[in-house]
C-alpha cells in the first residue's frame, strides 16, 4: 500500500494515544483478538511483545493478521501479511516508534516484533486518501 493512501487525518490519529485490537487465527481457525499498542510507518504496522506469546505464534503460523483502532466515531483498520522479526535493528525501531506514541516500554530480553505489511485499509470517513 502506498504511504500516501492515508490522509493527514489518519496519520494524526495514528500518532495519538489509542490502543488497538490485533486479530489472528489460532490453530483451529478461531479468531484470537487481543489489545495491543500499534505504530504505523510507511505502510507497515508494528506491534512489540514477547517471544512465545499466542498472538505472535498465530501470526507466524498463518502469515496474516488484522488490527483495528477506534476512538468514538473515528477508526482505522489494517489487514495484510504478518511476519515476526527478532533482529536487533527491527526491535530497536519498533521500540522507538512505540515510545514516541505511547511510552518507553519496560526492558524485555524476549521482545520480538510483529510487522504487518498493509494491503488493505478500512476506516471512518477521512482516513483514506480515496475517501476525498
């Protein structure tokens, strides 16, 4: 998805403090939805967490995920392929982005990153460039 597919309104919304819901499919094909903090940069959503967490196991197994964040009538949802990153550079970037949006996360030697490459965006009016 091109970076310009989002409006300035959407980018501003994604810089505000809002939690999101990450949805993945478990081994049985059931939806597994959990609250997470997300960051967005240039067509990529990042979620930090711990190695072994069910949400990361599900995303790694299926290779897909979706995430939705909402505040009243404003909302945005991303869907696409997901991969798990464990390299120090990816983790450092994800932590820095998270700290800028939320707060500095606690130290975690088991931290990994879920990277969702955005293929599809849904949202309230004014969030997608195609809305205008």
